[in-house]
């Protein structure tokens, strides 16, 4: 087939790729190659179908990378307010849920439509269901695909991470990096539920569905959010956040009652004839109170508690040390840590330091945001950075 030329080819029609196309289209001709039958599949399922499209509190501290400074330039030059301006331009109603998280009032489809409309405005061409076969570079990049061969001055890799493979996620972007001798930080699941051992599964099975407000700490990072007991392990916002910082074999520390000193309450009520599990059940979910008393073999009235039992109960409530057996893997992970090593890229443009015209953006790069709209903001910011540089 005849090779068609573009100023920029972008591989990946997700959040980062589409946003890059919008900016790149202002500078020259753009082709977006998407292997799926529609763009933005992960956008569509995000935020329970309402797309948590940014977080107004976005700071570099909300991101994990081997180089914590790398994300600063892109985030400073495309802010949440910049994206909100675009959302407002398209008359998309939104609301702040909590902790700075912004969601569509309607549907995440509005964000995908907005991105596609903006791409159309700059005449960015989008090929759907298009598989990339090979990529090579002489003076220009040549991309051979199932729908023809294309060449360009600039090539942007926006293929995402390995999370949620059923949505089509793969390590294709990392393979491209390796082909061009660009270093890669090994990828791991992040924002992912953590699992129980077989013994713990039996022990905690009655708690499946119980949610409780906590302070959960991993490697010195603490998150005040709910945890959720499941049949397989622990999930919920606090666990997902902590999972990005957790090291295999290391315990998490979980405070199951952040607002109240249970030791002080037990001492204040030391003459109470209430069963300890019932007393505790007025502070934390009843099933959790019963399970904790059973774990600690405490089956008596508050008035009968020894000092040692009271202190043990307090410690296990306020400083429960739990070592996860593992994670639920990329299948359940919201994002991927690791990826293209930031030391190999320009923080200002996302361009490779060694291969002129080759860019990496979004989740394929070793920059991972917290839960709550931060990863979308990285997609927009890194996409804008590359889009303003290509051509």
C-alpha cells in the first residue's frame, strides 16, 4: 500500500492520546491509531460511568515516580483549571464529590465526545480497529498497520499501562521503548485490592461487604479513607491508595477507629456489664466488632477486662498490622506503576532524549497518580506537553 505522511502519528486513542492529538492538530496533520473499535474505553468506565476527569487539588506530591520531580513541568503548564475550561466550553455539567474530585453530572461519554469533537475541529484523523505491525525509523518514522503504512516526523506512544487487560491493555508501549533502547522501569499493578492468605480468607469471610473509615499507612504514607472487606481480601479507597506504596512482605498499619480512643472509652466505662463485642459495636460495624473479639479471644463483659486485654484490644483497633498475601493483579488494578524511565525523557516535552521525534505520554510513562482524578490530569498534562512540541 502507498505510505501516507503526517506530521504526527499517535498510537493510542485513550485520554492522553486524544488530548495530544487536539494540541498536535493545531500545529500540523495528525493520525491517531487505535487498536480497539472505539476510543476512550477506560474513560467510559471511569468514575462509575461518570468520569472523575480531574482533581482540583493536583500537586506533584500526588504522583509516584522514580523521579518525583519529573511530573512538575507538565502539570504546571496544563492545570486542572485548564481542563475545566474545556469542559465548561462544551457545556458539560460537573460536580465536586469529595477531596477535590470532579465528576460529570451526566455520563463519561460526554468527556469522550468532547475529546473527539476537539480532534475533529483540528482535522485529526482517527483510525479504529487498526493494529500496528511494525515501527521503524530512518529519517522519518514508518508505521506499518493492518490498514496501511504511514510515516511521520513525530511518533507519540500513548498506549497506556497493563491494567485491566480485558479492556485491551498490553505492554505494547514498553515493547516499543525497548525496541528503541529506551529504559523501562518494571511495571506493577497499582490502585489495586490486596489479598488474604487462605487462612485469613476463612477467618475474615464473615466480614465480606463491611466498610469502615480508617487511616491506612504503607511505607510512611497515610490515607484517611474507607476500607472494604471482600471475599478475597481488602479493597476500598484507603487500600487502593496504600497499594501503590506497599512493598511485598511488608505490613500495612490500619487504624480502624481514627476519631475515638477506644482505650479511653473502655476505661471510662470500666464498670459496664455490656459484652465487649457489643460495646465495641457502638463504635465500629457490629460484624467487625464481633470478629475482632473472636480473633483476640475476648468473650466477656467490659467490667471483666484485664489491663492487658484492654491494651491489646486498643492496639488491634488503632494499629492493626496486616501483611497482604498479594494483590489482585493487573486484572483489577486501576493503573500501572513503572513504565518508560523518566530519565530517558524530557520533562518539558515528553520526547526521548536519544530518539528524536519519539514521545511517550500518559500511563506508559513511570508516573502514577493517586486515586481520585490525578491519573486523568497526568494524561491531559503529558498529552498537552507532547502535543505542543511535535511536528
